[in-house]
C-alpha cells in the first residue's frame, strides 16, 4: 500500500491539540502562582487545597500535552505507531473534536508506519 497523508494529518491534529493543551497548562500554572501570592492577602480564609488542585491539574495537563505533541511529531514522521496511537488517545481526552479524527487516522494508517520503529 502506498503512502497517504493520513499519518501527517493525524500528526498535525495532535500537535494542534497539544499546543492548545500546553497553553492551558501554562495558564493553570499562572493561576496557581497568582493564587498563592495574592489570595492570601485579599481572601485570608481561602482554602489552601484549591491551589493544590490547580497545581495538580497544571502538571497533569502539561504531561498529557507533551505526550500529544511528541506523538504528533512521530506520526508526521511515520515512526513509533504505538506512541502515535497513545498520543491520539490522549488527544481524545483533551479536545475530542480534534482527537477523534486523529485517533481514527492513526489507527487506519498502521501499515504506513516504519516497521523497525514499532
């Protein structure tokens, strides 16, 4: 079977999803630091666990987004089908309207990935 544009399209969709996720992660990190610095001054009865929840969300979002971007890069290179598939599954959890097409395209293009790298 010849090479199609399916893996490249899936990779681009994953990279877009990952960049959007990274933007959200950095926004959550900013919110965490803003909460720890300013809320103690303005709202002294602010529950401290909320800033911990925001930090945990930021870290998890950062890790998932990095996985999605790396898998998108490998999908465009047609390497490591398993990693590309895992990143596409993570992309479904991030932005389902971009992740579902990426997941379908990666799954359908398994034969186009490098055999030595999978």
